[in-house]
């Protein structure tokens, strides 16, 4: 594909603080980011309702969540490149249109297979939309205003984390028009249509002056490798772990090796690989990517098994389960703000390691409570372990990106930022796939030992505790790997290697600022 000539951003569009268009554009892209974030968290709480209504197998349930994460991860870097080449406004509008249509297909899905396919499409279109958000913010606001804008962006992310499960619970519990779980997807339709109409009018178009070429072979190889690994994990239990599944998972390592070899060749050939492999020579970055991957695995496992435990094992309603999770979400938001503003500047890497230990302590407390109280456990008894876990997670998620990017050369910050987001999503998809092993495996064994079906809740409790031990083990690995992060991450300057920013401002061309990826 040939690169289009860059579209410079006129000075008056980035310097006129009174221009209302900029703030309307900001509201539009932030709403889109909020919609995507909520769509990730809103689904988990509705899973039992979806399972009952569509008769979905547990394998299909895993794909409803993992499929979105996989498609999103596979398309993130490519989505950013497409925005650089063809225009960020254009790709944002295409993405939000596709996301809205995919949401409608999810909402009207007639069976589990259609819902899984629609979720894959939703993840792929989100990957076109989301990378443009930070790029549009960067091109729309001058450097001295971006700190305030990114602060607002962080608040929106926190709000999405808190409101997603609760909104999903309310929409499912209310059973609007007899639609049960379907409004969790259909609510995206008016939001998406409004974003499309207003985005066409208010968002400024921009492109990168020297956009890299697309690496479709790289995308195909990494997607194939992930599918070969995750599909057998999610389907293995239903098919009694066939030989082809084990061969497929082993073969994924060969495809990953082929991907690395191809990326090296691509780098030598035209300098536009999907993944900048030279970044992995930076010790802190390589360690940070390992942390992102393993942390994504931990979160993927926990949130799915937690929902199944509360709603199927304990028989709680979606609303009760959603309200039970509110202390966790609030703790994440509070701890995240404290870690970035007060703790990391003073204590550096130790804050992230303390977060891993704190989260592990919350999980151990949860394991003890689940074992002690069994199926009689109450929501208020879960508040302490969930608050401790949330505080630990908040100490990790907010400063982690800055720590990972700390020693990365400025010219590679865009590629590195995209890789961080992609790795987290890949880890999440892998964690969701591993639920078959760490949760459903122990659950099947526990159910086989029961003397009466009424004791199924006890089996879910045992499987839940077994899963949490796996998450504790993952956090122990994360704690050790964090020693490779810089002891005290550098403080990035606005307009330099901004922790939130995937597009750095290039030197001015003919007096007008343009962006490069």
C-alpha cells in the first residue's frame, strides 16, 4: 500500500484554547474509549445469563470473552499503522461504525456460534478505533494542555473499570423488554451512532508523514500462533483433550519461531516490521513485556472464574455479583492515583513489587474465606480480600507502562507502546483459555466426587480456590521479573516519551507540526 502525503495540522487548530471543536472531539474519542473498556468488563457479569439463554457450552463462554481479546490484540498494532497511513479520523470512523454494527449482531445473536463470531468482529473493529484515540488527542491539543487531557483520560478509564460490571449487572437484572442479557450490547448502538455523526463533523484529520508499511504476514503469523495455542485450550475439555489439540499447541511454538525469523528479515528488508525486535535488547522493556503478558494471564483467569463462582456456584444474581465487585474497582482507582502521583516518584520499582505482593495477599485471604465459609459466604465478607486485591492491582497498572518505557529510545516509543497494549491483551486471551485447565479441570473432578447434585456449589468453591492458587503463583513470577525493571523510572517530559502517548511530535515541517508514529 502506498503512503498518502502527510496532512499537516494548522497551528490554529492546535493552539487556539478557545476552540470548542477540540473539546467536542475529545468528548467523542473518550466516549469511544469508554465504550470499548466497558464492553470488556460488562460481558463477564452477564455470562451466566448468556449461558442459560443460548445453551452455550463452557468452551463457547470462554470464546465469547477470549475471542474479543484475541481479535483486539491481533489488530491493535495494525490499526495504529492504518491510521498513520490513511488518516486517523477516517480509521476512527470506520472502527466505530464496525464496532456499532458488531454490537448489534451480538445483541441479536440467535445462538452461541453467532455471538462468538460477532465478538471476534467487535474486537477486530475496536482494534481499528482504539489506537486512534490517543493519536487524535495528541494532534488536537498542544503539549502544555496534554497533561490535563491525559488526566481526564485516566479518570475515564477508572470510571469504565468501576461502572462496567455494575452496568452489566443492572442491564441484565432489569431484563429490559424481556431481552435479558442483550441490552449490554445494544446500549452501544445509540452511543456509536452519535459518535459517528459528531466525529465526522468535529474530529480533525491527520496522517503520519513517513508512515511505516503494513506487515500483514507478521499479523497472520502471530494470529495463527495464538489461535493454535488458545483454541485447543478452550475446546480441549469439551472434546476430551484430543491428540490434535496437543500437536496444535506444540506447533504454535514453531509458528512463533517463524514469526520472529520473519520479523528479523522484514527489518533488514524495509525497516517496517510488525514488532521492533531490537526493543527486546533493552532489559527493562523485555522484563516489562514479560510482566504485561503474565499479568494479563492472571487477570484473564481471575475475572472469569470469579463470575462463574459467584453466579453459578453461589447462585447469586447478576446485580449482587456486580455490587460485590464495587469495592475492588474503587480500590483500583484510588491506589492507581496514589501510586503515580505520590508513591512511584519516591519509591520507584518497589511500589510495583509491593502491588504484586498486596494482590497476592488479597488472593490468599480470599482462598481462606472461600474455604472457611463455603457456600454460606456473604458479599460483605468478600469486601476485605477484594479491597486488598484492588489496591495491589492499582499499584501495578498505573505506573507499569512508564516503567516499561523508561529506557526505550524516544524514536521507538510509539512501537513500544503499541506492543505493551497488545501483549496485555494477548495475555488476557491466554488466561481466558487456561480457565479450562485451572478451573474446569478441578471442577470436573470435584463434581465427579459429589454424592448429590445439590452440593455443586461446593465443587465450584473448590475449583475457585484452585484457580486462585494459580493466580498467586503467576503473581510470584511477576514479583521476581519486576527486579529487571528500572529501580526508579525516568520522568518523561510532555512531548517526549509520554507514557500515554503512542505518537510523538516530529520536528516541525514548514512551520507546521506533523505527527510521526
